[in-house]
C-alpha cells in the first residue's frame, strides 16, 4: 500500500506531515473539531475560518436517526454536513464504552461509512478502560484485532482511509503488541484509543506511558491520532511524543460548562476579570459582557476553537524552529500533573533520542527536567568518541593563560559535563544554560565527567572547581586516579 502520509519536518518524535485523503491533503499536527450531527452551534461550513482542515463526526449517530441516515445515504456525508473538505467518522465505539452495547455490528458500520463517502473510517473497536485486569484487557484486545482485520478485508482500493485503533488499557505490553499487530495488517492511520478517562482524571503521566508504548510498536512514519484529546494544554507534549491528529469536542463541551480554554489551563467564565486572548470574540467583548451575553455558550465555543488552533500553530512553529521540547517544558508547568507527565516523558529519552534530529536550534535549559533531554543522553552515549591523552585541563571559565600548559583543554558545562573546547559552538553543546546550575544538571554533568575519565585512563585531568559547581559527586571525582580538583582563591 502506498503511503498517504509524508513527513516534511521533525523535532523530538514530533513532526509536520501531510496526510492525503479523498477530499484533500491535511497538514499535521492538527485538530479535528467534533461535529454533532444533531445539534451544532458552529456550522461545519464555518470551521475553516478557525483553522480547521478536517472534521470528525460520528457515523453511529447518523445511522441511528432515520432522517440523517437517509440523507447521508442519498446525498453523502459531505452534503449532510455541508463541508467539502476531509471528514473522519467514528464508529459508535465510544457509545459502546459508555452504554455497554450498540445497535450495529462492525461489518454494518464499516459498510455504512463507506456508503456515505467518509474520508477516514473507524471500525467498531472496544475501548477498554484503564486499570481493568490484564485478562479482560487482553480478551477485548483480541476481539478488537479480529474486527480490525475484518474491516481491513472489507475496505480495499485507494479511496477511503481506514483507521486501526490501538487498545490495551493501561498495559504497556499490550499497547505495544497491539500496535505491532496492527502495523502488520496495515492501516492508514493509527488512533490511540480509550485515553479519555486518563485525561479526565489528569493522569497525563499514564497517558505518556500509553503513547510511548503504542508508538514503539508502530512504524515511526505512520500517522497517529490521539482519540478524544482536545485540550490545547497537552498538544505540545503529545506532539513531541509523536501524535499527529487530535479531535476536539472539548471546545463545545467546555463552553457548555461555561469554561474558557487557554493553552495554560481553563477558567470558569465567572472568574474572568480580563480576557487574555486576541481572538475576535475576546477583542469584541469585555469579560463581563462575555459572561452576561445571551449567547455566552456559543461565544465561548468560538473562543475555545480559536485558541485550540492558535496552539496548533504555536506547536508547528516550534517543530519548524526545532524548539518543541522547550515548548513542552513550558506547557508542562501549567499543572503539576503535566509536570509529572514531562518527567515521565524523559524516562523515554532513550527512545526519543533515536528519532530526534541530530541538529536543531540552540538547546535552551529550562529547568531540572532539561537535564534528562534526549540530547544530553546522546552526548553521554557518545563519550567514547573522545580520546584524551596526556594532560587535560577542565575549565568552566573563559580561556586563560594556563590553557597552553596542557595537551588538552576541555570545557565543563552542565548538564553535559566536560568536552573538548573545539566543540563549544557545536549543537547541542552551544546550549544556553543558567550560570548557577541546579543540582540535577550538575549531577548529570559530573556523572558524564566520571565516565569520560574512566574511558581515558591514560590522561591526567585537572578540574578548576568553582563554588557554584559544588555537588556531592565532586568527592567521587577527587577520589579518582589522575584527577585533581583545584580550588581557585576567588572566582
Ligand atoms: N473516542 C474516544 N476514544 C475512543 C476509542 O477508543 N475508540 C473509538 N472508536 N472512538 C473513541
Ligand atoms: Zn479569545
């Protein structure tokens, strides 16, 4: 099967891509606004004005209501919604997860999606919730895979795209295995399913585990959809982990609860004194006017959509510039549970390191978590490429007269450690870092330095220590053979 997804730019596991559908090409990452075919305040035909390129709706809701079903079968899905761009349809699996059963079979709903001319169809997968016992997760996964295989046999040709949802509850082993099996069958996009309960309960760190495990089972070039993720606060994180498509019912659901979305979190409209946004809604209303407006729900939905697509553009620009991880580190300071997710993400730095581009824009140190970035890990993994013989000065100060007395001059820069001074301008060692390093970056820098010393037993090191570089690991360095720590009288 020819690939319908081209990757044009990368950063961390994130990418800017182009997905070809029967109704046109979609540039990712992007969000698909969820259209409720029964009641929809913002018309599908208006969605492009907000930045939407592709919509998602529910074929099961259309199927169940005779009037909608007949019109969709007669005139097609695009006429029903009055939108001529790409449309993805879900299958009723979400209703299955909420109500326990649905009135359709997998074969029927796939056939229906095909007949109404959807661009991307979804089989009737089983969204197994988090934390169920392993046996249930595995049994439901087996049924899902059987249904996906059946769907794959029904959908042939290069028209409609077919999605293969990855399930497996909160078991990384099942998620990875499921992704690998689906890859072998071959789908056009891979949604990661049943993550809504994790997001609703702020379990972003567990969400990171689900995404990382599922991604590991997939071809890195395959397009990924994070099912039910619509809050812009987590886009940067999910994109950095390799998600390409999102869907948002959040813009409308939050509005119904009178909630105003921002990329740093959500406000209740009653708590808004100012409107921290420049979208048309916020420029044309004061906070009080917005609160009192008879159409407050609609205005909030519009604002929520604007900021959702604004964040998509912020994320894309960060990928383009090569500072997506800096953006993730900023966004993850919006909520302690997001900070937890950031820390969890960097437990996968060995995986991120394999996909992260070798050179990009200047590394900015944003806090202790930056010490775990894939670039730092890559530097540590490649320490054996340096061969140091004879005497070696390690300094953190500018070049000085003492330099020429040594065979080698190394620069000490946390969180990396010591490296030959010829590399100071080379990415990522040209990093912008804080002058007074935190404990974590010193820890990483000294661990790397210890490793470098061990790798070069012939060399004799002199380290010019400064007060701001104090750390328990200095004792360990001082105890090493052929390693001298020098304390200058004053800095
Ligand atoms: N919408 C939110 N989660 C899911 C899921 O796991 N599967 C499907 N088909 N739709 C969803
Ligand atoms: Zn606004």
